[in-house]
C-alpha cells in the first residue's frame, strides 16, 4: 500500500498545469487567394515571436513560422484539391530543453455540390501518414478518411 507521502514524491513538476503570466506576440501574417491556370490557390504564411513575458522566453509549443498552401480545381463536376500545412520547430515546455521538430502534413479532398443546399465531401487527412507531435509524448492521429454531407439552406 502506497502512502500519500510516497505518491506526492513521484509527481514530476513538469506534469502539473501552470498558468502563464503575461504574453505578447509580434509578427507578420500574409495571405493570398488567386486563380492560376484554372486552379484556385489559397496561401497563408506567419512569421511570429510569441513570448512569455513573465519568464522572458519563447512561448512553449508555438512555432515561429508556419503556413499553408491549398490548391484545388473543378474536374467533371467535382472540386478536387490538396492542402499542405507546415510548421517550424518549437520548444515543448518552459521547464524542459525538449524541442519539437518542424513538420508538414498533406491532405487531399474532393467535394461535389449535389444541389443548391447540399454538398458531399471526402477528405484524406495526413495523406502520407506522417508522424509528428504537437506536445512531447503525445502522438497525433495518423492518416484518416472522412466523409461529410453539408446542408446550407438557401
């Protein structure tokens, strides 16, 4: 039988939730939407400096640079597309030296407007089953296939 004293000595301080004092974030965000050679392009890019002012260090789990590229086009009554999301490396915690690697994830999708109110969609998220972490020790979902039916009343 374990006593309370033994249990509390096994608790690691990095596993405890801690509130962040003051934070600030400065940076640049750019977005672009365009049509190019029959393709719809959507691009976004962020370069930021998220900081924990209280501890005078970068905010944990926030990449300084991240962005996305989404390209799609109509083909035989369907909208077919691919989206790439990428993020740079970031520190996992203010209480450890663990650095989370940068990553990129591809998603592929197709949609078809059934009528003025209904749209059917099929999406393959993390299409290449890339392994990455948003927090050290916690895996993210692998490849996933999702089907949705959207109703938008007119």
